[in-house]
C-alpha cells in the first residue's frame, strides 16, 4: 500500500473514531493507531496530506512585474493559500479545496486586470514603448491598490498556518526568491502622467468582486467585475 493510500485509510478511521457508537469509535481509533505505527505515520503527516496544489491555466512569462505577482498574492490571501511560480505556471497550495478555488480565481482576476491594462493603453498618450510599459505597470499597481481596498484576506487559524509552514518547509525548503521585471522611466518617475496612471488604476481596481466561496471551483464562477 502506498503512503497516500495509507493516509486515506488512517483519515477514514479517524473520522469513524468520532462515531456516536462507542465500540465502533474505539475500534476505529485502535485501527488508526495501528496503521500509524506500522507505516511510521505521525499527526504531522496526516495534517500535511490535507494540503493540495493547483496551477492556473494561464501561461506566465519568466520574469513578472510586481503587479503580476501581486495578483497571485492577493488571490492566495483571499482564499487562504500560498502561491509560487513553477516554470510558466502560477501554482497555489492550501488546505482542502482552497488551491483549486484560488487557481480558478487567479485566472479570472488576471483576465480582468489584463483587460483593464489594454483599455488604459488605448488612451495612453506616451509614444515611447518603454514609457508606455512603465505607465501601464503603474496603472496595474494602482489597480491592485484599488482591489485590495475592497477585498478581505481569509483569516487562517494558527493551526492552519502551522500546517502550511510545515508543508512549505518539507516540500520546498530551497524555494528561490522571484525574479521581478521592473520597468523604469526616469523621465516619467514622479510625473503627473505616472500619478494619473495610478489613480486611474485604483478606480478600475475597486470594481473587482471576489467571494469567499470555499465549496469548489463551481462556487467561484460568480467572480467577475461589478458593472
């Protein structure tokens, strides 16, 4: 029997150990303890088995701008997950089905901010490509500020935080820091155009709408932008 099958069997026994039938509960607990001893499984292993991972469908560039990382961070915080990038995929991990929900939500929110960025560029007066990228990034930074002002992070319990920390420590002990694409424009830094881009982004970001839907990806199909 592989470890995952063992863990599932132990969890099933532990669930039965909560039965109102005292004899059944005692037998289930005894079986769970025997399995844990036989296969050298401890409570931490059982807790970590509750963590799942899911990647978003969108293919990401190697270097991401701060706002792109910001979208992943915001979605992860809202749905009680952590995020990282594996090659071109933004990954989420969390307890239960949270990762699945977060991955779906990431794709939805990323489409929203990308569409808003394209609309901004249509009216952007800058002609130089580097300046346009800089202002569009500032717009997206503002969008994230606006979005954060209307959403709320999911509050994980101390036990959940401990499980997530143990999971990261065991599975990704050497995770490297992200490489960030930083668009610069000395001529526009601190300018009225930069401030205008941020303000427009904030206004657009406040239209985002997210729900704490924790019952599977079907529950987040309502995620969208308020009209």
